[in-house]
C-alpha cells in the first residue's frame, strides 16, 4: 500500500485556487485537479469537486474533518483524516476490489422503465411526466454501520460524506436532478456473519430489523444503507429489492467497496430503480447501465457507468448512463435501453416521499463562481418553506473578515483584487433563520491578488469583427454572459469547434426550450451567438453545444 501525507493547511489554501496539485503515492510526477465546483453548507463546511486528466477529485470538509477521494487513470486514492493536522492519501488495491460485484439478481419482477406514482412508463414517455416527478427531489439516506465495519479503522462519517460526494459528482456529470443528503450515521447491532457469510440472508435480516426500522423512522430516512465488513465471496453490495419500493429500501455496502468501486452510489441507484446492463439484467425498459469504448487500437480505453457490473478490463467512472451525455467523446447511454439518469429523475419524487420530512427553512445564493477584478457581480437569493416577509442581510469578505453590504433580496457587488466570500442570512416573519455562503474565485493568477487585472466588463463584444477576434483569440472553451440573464445570452464559440453546431437551451429535466444549428468555422463574428431568454421562467438552465466531437454544457440563471 502506498501512502503520502499532506498538511491540511496547505490543502485548504489550494482548494481556493483554480487548481490543486497533488503528489500521488506510487506515481511519478504531479496530478493537477482543476476546480470545478465548491458547494458550501456552512461557512466552514463544503464539498470541493475538481477534474483531472481522465479522472476526478472529491474533497469533503465537514465539522472540522477532511475526507474524499482522487481517481485518475483507473487508480484510486482515499483521502483519510488524521488528528495531527495532516491527511493521508492511500492507494486502494483496485486489482482486488474490482473483482467484487453486486449480488442483485435479474428477477424480471417488474418493468425496468421509470415508475411514476406506481405506473410503469413505456416508450411513450413525455417530458410532462418528468416534470410531474418533481424538479429537485431531496432524498434522505440513513447510513448504518456494524461493529465489524467500525473495527476496520475507517471513519464511518467520513466514508458516508465521501460516498455522498460521489453521488453529487455523478449528479453533475449525468444531468441527474435527484439530490441526496445524509440523514445520519449510526451504529447498528448487527452480525453480518450470522447467516454463514450469506449476503442474501443478511439483507433480509437488515430489512426485517426492528432496530433498523426504528432508526429509519427516527431520522426520517427515505432509504437505508448498512456498511459491513462481511466475508461475502466476490460481493461488494446488495439491495433488498430494486426500487422504488418503500418497504424494501434497504441496502448493504461493504466498507472496502463503498467509494473505491462506487458501490454506495451503485446500490443507491438500485433503490431508485436503476439496473445493471443488458445481458446481466434483461428486464425490458430503459433502466440499464452502459459501457463504451474510446480511442483506437493500441490506445483504446473502455469505461463502464456506475450501474454496469464488474469487468476487469473496464474502468468504472462517475456517470449514470445517459445518451445525451458524453465521457471522453462517447455517449454514456443508449436511448431506449440505457438511461439511468432518466429513471433516477422520474423515480426521485417517489423515493423522496417514502418518509415525510417537515421541510426546513432554507436560503440559497445564486451567482457567479469566478471573476476578474472590477467585474460587476450580481447575486440573487432563493428562500424556501418560510413565512414572509423576510429580512435579508448580505455580507462580504474580501480578505479581512465579513462586513454588511446589502439588505435586499439581490446584491450587486464589484469583484475585488482577491477571492470573494458572500454570505446571506434571511430571517422569516416567524423568526426562522438560515444562512448560505457563496465563494467567487479571482481568475487572475489562480485567485491571487493583482494590481492590474483583466476587466472582462470592458470587452466590447458587439464591436467590429477584428475586435472580437483579438479578444477571444485561442479560446478553447465556450463563453457565456451575462450570467444571470433576464433578456439575452451572448455565447462565444471556441475556435476548435468546426462544422455544424447545435445550440440548445434545456432545463435540468432535459426539456428543450431553444435549438438552433449554426456554423462554427467561418468568421469570428459568426462565432458570437445571441439568444433571447426573455420568455423563459426564472430558474436554472443549461446551454448545450453539440457537434463535431464536442458536447459542452454551461449553466446559467434566468432572472
């Protein structure tokens, strides 16, 4: 086993930059992860997500502890918290773990298509059905663990947080809208060897456990997953039944496989109704996993989605099958057979309703995640489940502590020379209160302070063609502005895109509101596209750019 130590102080400083550099044990050179997303639950608690070459990194900082995982080129490193101001990077033995499979058998007990309120949905599926399933289901997962699992020395809370981080990463990758939260992490008096190391007997014992059922009710959990350290030959996990079924929403996950082989996300997918690939599970429908090839011989790579079963020659990646999403240039699903994302989205509200939970009063900030010094930033707020009227308090931290900057439902602010932290505290008429935090990275020199920074607001994108060409010369990724937008979006296409290009605006459920085909390899002026969004409802949408080996997605907020 290879191990490297990293100072927590150094790591936390690096997470605020555009990229983080890791010295990975057992590998020569350095791995650079580009910051993709930072999701704050409190001022100090967050999940950081970054992308590497053929891999991803997840770091969770929760209640003073840091955990996570780094995956690159088929190698997996666990991030484990130490009590002395360090974290350890530990390489998993993937050769052994990849031989562990899922014990769910193909019973063909029900249609494998999406279920909506107990009705099987066939190929006559419509976008209206998806909307009826709820825009953003929030599913509460209770994580239980056995004494044997705890005896492995792994921290069960850290493992649960990392597993949830994998789900959220797959959610981003696959256009899944069903959110997952950890309702609690609790020990359960359970002997996983009581049935003679038989995982089929153990899952039924868990499903019938009065203690497990009482804990599920106590934590108002929609689904339950049990971490075990059982000697199950060749098996990493199992569910009581492929969902969505309330009474059967129980799963077993081996601690060694929980995040290393994505077994937690795999078994959770089963509880939403997602299935293995055709061949391993021939139940009719579109609920199946998928595998795909990229490159050419001798440089061919083969990948499998979260729901596809073990294959030693395939690397499992954090994608639920989706025909409209690509990984390394290839579609991650097949229409009509392999569309885990749709199944999870449609069944999300069914699973969410397994246990009634009194909705919390919540506040969220929407706004840009990066900018240059001098940029005009605009932030909006969203308040749920509270009693109006509301009192708003916006605060900003430009490097020397938070200070009050606004008292309305929106905030205009100028990007400083350093990174920016924004907080919003909202108090309801009945004195409920919640706070959200949002971070904006300074794009200049990876977020460091600068005296003269490029000012994107000074660029005249409506000017002459030669002016536009000068400003976006060498652009490799598409640009979208303004964001948020109330009337029009401006999109600049990168030079590397050639031939016909399809531009789409879709919501998070996949409904297409705009589509246009344009030419990306003519003049710079034609690379600037203007789209009216005035007719869209307020919310979050995706701009998709498809064509000639390119499939990009960018989020924007419609005010």
